[in-house]
């Protein structure tokens, strides 16, 4: 076995969030931090290495309590004449199909080419979502009441779906969020941590201006993964869009990202519409046959906005060596 060094950045949510902890969304937030700190030139400097395909750092999606995404693998090949083995394999697949996240020990066993067993426990974490009703504030009266010219403008309710990760036995958000981080060097690592601490001042995701997505950075540390010497593929730790040079033969799920610009966009004349084009991405846990040792896959997606060609979408993912079936 070989060892792979990555960084593990942990944050503690202090409120529910309305947005998933996705790496591409996080990248957009960091772009805004670069803009607020250095203006248009600061943002251009931040994006420059990503545009050239040499990112200084790459974040994974955020996972609860140091867990990992379950790698997507092909069905196990079995002897068609061995009915007992086929039944056992189908039973195992049925019992493990709902496992979304893996512990480090489980993840490392899958990296070695092993399969989850029928009695593999699911981590004691669940995502708690709830629909909450909010009341619109009348901009003229400053309250939920109507003004004299529009009696029907009072009491208009709208729903939001709040989300938080909770440990079994807890009713409130209790799990930390872990980002796995690839960095070119120590200097770029410290830069990534600094951007995250700046982001923590304002929050993450939708409606952060009213208290959603609050968090604090706990720590960032080096850690090692046991990876196989005979790896013949990679597994990704974030939703991403492949670059032309990335491996393409593998197993993956797709998701469509309906991206939006951050809340300040219309305030800074970046665009007159917050909506980006829909973007087809490959989900975290996707696996590909590859001998690359680059440490990441993905690219910066350009021309993602219908009216502003300078707007981009970060779509990178850390890549971990794995042993895939021949």
C-alpha cells in the first residue's frame, strides 16, 4: 500500500443552510471574496491560474464528519451458473445501495478494490431537511402589513427548505463539515485557508444575509489516505466538469447545475440577470480508469452566462487513486 497526503479543512456550521456544500458553489463564494478584497484586478489575479488549467488548490464537496462519497462501481461480474453467488451479490447490493457516505476505513477498503459487505454499517449521520414558511416584508411599511394602496400585499408566505447534517440521537445540527483539499504547495494551502476564513465572516449560500449558512473554520490539517499500489483509476471528491485531457472511461452519475450569480452581482453591475446556463456535471464519487497522478480533474467553465462572457464556473475535483475492476 502507498499513502496519499491531502489536507482536511473542517468547519462548524452555526445555522442551517439553504445551499448544498458543493465545491463549485464554494468556488464562486471565494471569487466574490477576491473581488471584495482586490476589486476587478484582484478577481482576475485569483482566476488566472485556474484559467490556465493549473489551479493552486482544489476543494472537495463538503461532507459530514470526515466522511467520503461512496465510489460508483460497476456491478460485480458473476458466474451465470452459480445461482447462490448471484443471490448473495444481489442481497449485498440491496442492503448497501442506500449508503451514501463511507468512513475512512470503508473508503480505503473500496480503494483497494474490495466491495462493501451486506453488514457494512451506514455512518450514523443523516441530512435533516425541513420546509419553513417565511413572511414577506413590505418594503413600504417595513412590516408584514399592507400599505394603504395595496391591501392584498400583506401576509404573503413563501417556503424555504432548510438543511443541516445531524448525528444520530441529535435533533439539531451537530455534525462538522469536512472539505478535502489538494494544494500545489504550502503557500497555496495557506491562501485557501485564508479565503475560507474571510468567507466565514459573511456566510455561505442562499439567504446568507439573513443568517443562513453561518459557520466558523475549526482547523486545517495534513492527513494521509492508504491507497493501492496497483491503482488503475481515480475517484472524484466533488461534482466537476471534465477537461479535454481528463480520463473519460469510467462510471459516473450526472447532475444538472442551475447556477446563479452571488447576491452582490446586481449591485456591482456584473450582470443584469443572476441566472447562468444549466451545466451538466459529473457527481462526486465518479470513477474513471486512469494512471494520472495529477491529484485533481476538472476545469474552469467559461461562457456560462447568457450576457456576460467574463463570468465563469469553477468545476474542479480532487482525484484519489483507486483499484477498479479490469
